[in-house]
C-alpha cells in the first residue's frame, strides 16, 4: 500500500510583482513569463507532495481570461489534486491585484502534470493524495477523467480504453 498524504500539504502560495522587464509593448505581463511562473509554483507543489525531484509532463489548456498589467501583484496558488503511481496532477489559479485601486481578478487557471523521478531521472512512486474538503474532493474526482483525456489526446491511450470518458467519445 502506498503512503498517503493530504493534498493540503502540497499547497503553494507564490507572489510576484509585474515589472517592466516582464511585460510586452502594451504593458501586459507576457504569456510566456506567466507560464514560467505557473510552472514554478506547480512544480513546488508537486515536490512538496512527493518529496522528490519532479519534471513537467504536460500542461492543460491555459486560458488567459484577463490581462495582468505592469505594477500588478500576481498571486499563484497551486495544489496537487490527485496522484497516480509516479505522476501528480496540480491545479493552479492565478490572481492579479491592482493594490492602489483595490481590485483583484482571477486571470488564469490550468492543470499541470508532473512526474517524480529519482536521481537518475527514472520515474518513482509518489504518495497517494488524500482529498478532504468539498473542493479538494471535486478536483480529485475529476482528475482521472482529465488524465485519461490527456492520454487519449497524446496518443498514449486508445479512446475505448478510457473508461471515464466513454460518454464523451460515445463508444460502443
């Protein structure tokens, strides 16, 4: 039996200030810089869960719902949603705050997948994730569907093998 670990133990709260070097010519945070910050926060979360070196395996649809402006404070919140044998799904939310005006908006959300590896770079088992709150359970329950969808889209699983996705693919 795998060791168990509460998902709350993987929570990461990271804060950055958007500086001129982080922005494009419209004074918005560059998308690549945002992805960089998201990858760091999510990797730290996966490391906290696994107590191992982790590598990014995939990034799901990163949507940019609102621009983040020069001078905004960016807060990234990441937490493991579920673990499999050596992989972990991490959910991340990004908030942008304009401190002088007191406005705060949700700017980005995504799911990242990480694989824990040993010193030689080989995948290694991770603890089972234990969801406790209503939100954690909701994300945990959806993680298998999201994983199967990633595997099907990546060509690593046949649609008919994706037991959680049969309704989406309307398989016989």
